[in-house]
C-alpha cells in the first residue's frame, strides 16, 4: 500500500519526536541518578565530619571521655542510620552502638538492605566499617 508523501513525512516527524523524547528522558534520568548519588555521598561525608567533631569535643582535660555525651551523639547518629564505634588512641573502645543496642543496629541494617534491593535489584552491598 502506497502512502502519500505527506503521510510519510508526518510519520517520520512523529518517529523523530518520539525518539527524541525517549533519548532526553533516558539521559535526564541517568544524570539525575548520578547527581543524586553524588549529593547523598557528599551529605553523608558532611554528617560524618560533624559527628567526628562532636565526639572529639567530648575528650576532656585530664585525659578522659564524656561517655554519656558520646552516647547521646552516637544514639542520635543511630537514629539517622549510622552505627558509630568510638575508639581511643590506644585502641580501647570508648562507646559502641552494637554493644549498646545490637538488635536496633541489625534491624536498621536489614531495613537499609531491603531499601537498596528494592531500588537497585542487582545490589549486593554489605555493611562496611570505616
């Protein structure tokens, strides 16, 4: 069946528009995903620095730690999805979220794993201590 030149041109314009919209959508989605990941990484690094600074401020004159204040800082961090372990210069544990409330830590890690698996089906991440 023969189509008129007008029909063929119209179809080619429609195809071109659809392909353009598809390419723009895919490119935008990829760029937004990358920028979002960068934003999350930068935001997490900032939070890590803030918590480290707050904990550092709890080392008191006389060479002792204010463990109650450290516990409050670390419990607040736990509610934000961070498991904190504070170790002094000699390697002694000052405060550890897992020792304080391991069940809550495990529940949080399980929830994070479920969230990541739902967003990224091929995700095979694990918990890493820094």
